[in-house]
């Protein structure tokens, strides 16, 4: 059925709600902001504006190490301790990755007030549960991380030394990679 053949009622039924538009706009904004932040912080890293914890030329030496060996030989932080390394160029660029990882939670939070106002309890509960599940998973409280997204990040960024050098090194031998070393921020 083409758009011309649709009745007015059918066209209204496929119209996005204000919440869906807000969600989409925030997703668009934060996704591009995260990508821009990764580009800026990567530039800071590769130009040496901020000294890295692990010098760029040493990164390939650590790619084949497991997480524990990597942490031990480099003195890299574990879990959320990476936040104390934001004064280092190679850890500064984690900020963009974290922003990309929390976009969904930010978007769900913006939906809650509208669903509460309209007394749409089911949608409110779904959003609230999503926020709770994602936040608990990111916190590391359960001691587990999802390797699927970490694997995707590692494959995607493998050729960009420094952006996720820790993730590549940590994930190379089946370690927890991105999730263990970034405090399960995703």
C-alpha cells in the first residue's frame, strides 16, 4: 500500500509520538557527540598533547596479553579506576566510548516523566526496568560483562591504536576486555 492509498486514520497510527521523537533526537545528538568526542580525544592522544599511560609505540607489544598479564605489566587501572587516569591521553578517549554506551539509559530516563504523566504504567515499568538492568550491568556489581558488544568494539576499533588499546589487549585471549577494564561501562 502506498502513502496515497492510506486512509487518514492509518496515517495517524504510524505517526511518531512526542516521546519517540524526543528519544530519536537525543539518540541522534548523543551518538554524534560521542563520535565527535572520540575523534577529538583520539587526536589529543596521537598528537601527544596529553601524555599517555602506555606510549603509542609500546601498544603492539601488549596486544597478545591476557587481561591479568596486561594489568600487571602496564600498571593499567582495573574497573572504574580508569577514571583516575583521565589526565592521560590514552584513557581520555574512553569518555566518548562511555557516552556511546550510556545513550540508551539517558534516552529511557527522558521517557519516564511522560509515561508517568499519562499513567502508562506498562511503558513506565519497561523503561524503569531497562534503566535498572543496564545500570546494574554497567556498575560491575554482578561481576559479569556482556562480551558481545565488547567483541564488536574490539573488531571495529582494532586498527585505531589507543582508542581502545586496552580493550584489544584485554580481549585478545578471551579476557573480559572492554568490560573488565572500563568498569563495565557498557
